[in-house]
C-alpha cells in the first residue's frame, strides 16, 4: 500500500485536551439503573413508532419502537422490565424540545430475548452474506451514527448506485475531554475492525482509511494490531493524523486524508467517500455477528466535579444522574448554570441552582437542563466541569473586528459576518454566507477575545431558517391546495352559470313564443270583434297595436259568453218560431196585411239575433283557444243528455219540415239541410255512446 499523503484544512485550534483524566481505567460496566427513559426519536429522520403498551413486560433487546419510513431507526429495550409510561418528556438536545419516551422500570434480571441469548441471530459468515441481509440486520438493530447527529446507518449504506472508492473511519475524536472512541479502540479494536470489513463489503469501497489523532498512541497500536485479525486481503490503513481541533469534523477529516473537499451543501458520497464513526463500526459488528441491537454505548464521564473520570458502558436511556452517582459527582465543585461557562456549550440560565452538566464536549456540547435526562445512542460524553475548569463567560463584550474567528474557522466561513446577520435576524444574508456549512465546532467562540457565544447565534439562526423553510413549505402546500380548490370552485361556478343561462334563454324563448301567440290571437279576436261589433262591448274596435302590447289581456268570462249565446239562440229560435206562426196565421187570415207586417218585423229581429249568435259563437271559440284546456271527464249521462237534446231538436225540425212541406214553403231546402246536419250530429253522439260503452266494458 502506498504511504498516505496527509493534507491540512484551514483554520483550527489547539485547545487544552484534558483527555488523560478519563483514560486511566478500563471501560467500566455501569450498574443497572432502576428506571430507563428511552426516547423513540434519537436519530435524524422520523421518530420510530412505539409498539408496546404501558404494563407490557419486555426483555432486553426487544423492539419497543419500529422505524417509521426510510430515514428512521428501531429502538429496543436496553434491559428487561415493565413499561410504566409512554409519555412526552424533555429530550437531551440544545433545543430543549420534548419527544415521546418509553419508560421502563427495570426488573434487575437484565434478561436477553431468547434468540439473542441463544445465539440464533448470529451471522458468523457475514463476509459471504447477502448485502441486503446485512443492511436489514443493521436497520433492525437500530444502528445509528454514534459520533455525530445519529444518522441511520442502514440509510447511509444504501449506496448501490454511487461509486464509493474510499471508506473513511472517523476515529480522530478531536474534542477535548472525550475519550470514548479512544477507549473503545484500545479495548475493542478487533470488533471495530470486523465492523469496518462489513462496511467495506457493503460499500464496495476500494480502500479504507482509519483516521486517528496522534494523541492516542494506544488506540493506534490496538487498531494496527487488529488489522492482523482481518480475514483475507484487505486495503485498510490506520492513518495517524496531527492533533488539531476539529480534525474529527467529517469534511475536515476527508480533506486531511484525501485532499478532497466536499462541496458546499453536498455530502461525501458525492465525491466517492463514505464516512463512519469507529464506535458505529463496533456496533455494526455486534449487530451482525452477535445479533445484538444498539442498546448501550461507551460514554465518557469526566470533569473536575466527578471523583473518578472514566469511560463506562452505559445503557441507552440511563438517567445522567445515575452516571454522576457512579463517577462520584461532587456538588460543591460543580459549575452552576448561572455561571455560563465553556466556549460553546449553550446553557439554560433559568435553572440557577442546578449543577452545570454538558452533554458532549466543551466545544460542541450543550448544557443539560436536568440530570434526569437520559443517555442517547449519540451521547459520547457527560462533562461536569468545576468553576475553575471552565470559567464563567456570561458577559460578552462588543465585537472588536479582530478577525481571529475567521482565522480559526475550519469551514472557511466568515464567523463575524455570520454573527452580525444572525444577531440582526438577516437570515437570507446568513444563508448567502453559507451558514449551513458551519459545523458548530466552536473554534470561533474559543478564540473570540470578546467572549461572544458565536455558535449560539448560529444555532439560533439555523433553527430559525429551518423553521422558516418548514413554514414556507407548509404555506406553499397550502397555497397550492387553496389554488386548486379555487380553480375547482370557479370551474363549477362557471358550469353552473352556463347551465343557468341556457335554461334562462330557453325559458325566455318559450315565454316570447307564448306571448307572441297570445298577442296574435288577441289581435285576431279584436279585429274580428271590430269587424262584427261586440254586443257585450259595443265600443270595442280593432285593438290599438301600440296599446295591445302594453295592456295585459283581460280575462275572458267563458261562462258569461255561453249564457249570452244560449240566450241569443233562444231568442233567435223564438223569433223564427213566431215568423213561422205568423206566416201560418197570415195564410189562414182574411186580412193578410197585418201578419205580413209583423212577419217583416220578426224577420229583421231574426237577422240581428242570427248575427249576434254568430259573433258570440266566434268569441267563445277564440276564448276557448286562449283558455287553458279544461279536461272534463265525460260521463255516459252527458252523452245521453246530448242525445236526448239532439233528438228533441230533430223532432221539432221534422215538425217544421212537415208543416213547410204541407204549406209548400220556400224554407223547405234550408230546413232539409238543417235536418241533415242534426241527423249527422245525432249519429256522432250515438257513436260516442257506443264507444263509451265499449271502453267501459
Ligand atoms: S473573534 Fe470575536 S471580536 Fe474578533 S472579529 Fe470575531 S467575533 Fe469579533
Ligand atoms: S463559524 Fe462555524 S465552522 Fe466556523 S469556526 Fe465558527 S462554529 Fe466553527
């Protein structure tokens, strides 16, 4: 293998290491705590789904929450016991946010699940196993990055389509005080090395570089020795890198080992590199070879406020106070939270009487609000500093624009500018100055002579940007939904309006046609009336075309017209009968002059009445056309009545015909014609009656 050429990154600092305090003793097992508090959202991505209930008894290694979605991780019971609560509790995080936690009262048995205890989950020939089997095992065992933010490892291993040439194992552990990885490599180098082999198989990387700072000679030797345990030919190299903070930053270590730079906003796989923490490698080996989920980790408990700084194997979910008690926490030495110390670790100044505890190191860690908070999969250190150890710096001075922060920044940012933008809430400008590339290493805060807690400003700004983006995304989605709904409503309204207009046009057309027909009929009737004279309305004449449209048609009283017609017809009949009588009288009289004069009078009356009958009959016909049809049910009685009436008429006409015949009158042809019509009508009525009877039968 070619010797590795080391590179350097810009900036960086050399803070006091304070590591030796916790490396004087071997990793100690921590006594089982009485209660475990296990957050189901310890990783980046969606919190896992709780699958147990209060009252359930669980065994060590049993799944209590399943991954929800692709970027998620399973959570397991770290020990056997009973689920006593599933509730929202504050999480150990700089945000102080709450999350769902499963609370287990341990039973003291620490009893493994059967198939883990009997070894039936072990994959001994893991280098021959299918990659999918290995990735699923890593996922099922809830393995997440143990040196950083806790990214699910199985997701990081899904690199099938990407060309990975180098696997980088981050074992630099550059942060002061923290020695968890150092001790892990010293004591568990072979397990870590086998985990690295599994990762090489999964990533198909051509080579692997294990970067360890030169302040860890024991760990370097242990890892080099462990190379002898590696099966077959390998391309794994242990690389000693100079101690400089933050060489353990992912981008910085990649730069040191390969000279390559991860582009701003990009990830290492974009340049053919995958990076994993050395502790994660050991957890991968345990998961694959032993079938054990990630339920414990090595955590450094250190600081001058503990009697015995050391590394302990601690169950996930163990309350911090349990560690403190184990390491001999000395309350009187502790730095209290009102004295805001460290270069970076953010604090909660409300709890003035509580000892200051930092999760993580003094550079990148954060102050815990309570010692009840639990250890997570990513908790590599609990720092309990004394007042002397991390002096208070709660009073920051104004920025003197010295530029030291810029010199120290390993990410080539302008910390002073970022500070101004963050402080002024100018988030867009902070984004333009690549605040997203800030790894929150705290190097700028460390060198700042004004003791400005710069990283706290950056964290706040990053949180605000994230929130703003989430709000923007939400509002964009809402806007899209609103616009889609509005479009649909507009479309429906337009369709409705089009239908309404079509209906209105049809109705208007029908109305106009009806009106025109009525007017035509009225006009016709009026013209007819004007031509003939109207006995009911002698003044009536042809309707005025202008007023005809403006006046509403008078309702026609059909019944009244019928009565008038009946009366006119009766009068006509009387007159005609009288004429016939007078004529007969005149023929038999000695003085023929007198009845002849009377006959002339009655003949004039007959002519007038005949015209009147004709006019009334026309008016009734017209009125019937205009009037809505009245459907009257015709009964047999009606037809019989008409038949009898018709028969009477015929009888009378026949009498008159007979008389006229006897007298040789000139009216004979007219009477014969009338008689024929009456006979015809009689036949029609008889046919109606026959039809009626037939229908009834
Ligand atoms: S180191 Fe501090 S004082 Fe100097 S420029 Fe940066 S923020 Fe200002
Ligand atoms: S700006 Fe960010 S990356 Fe740069 S030194 Fe400060 S904390 Fe570190």
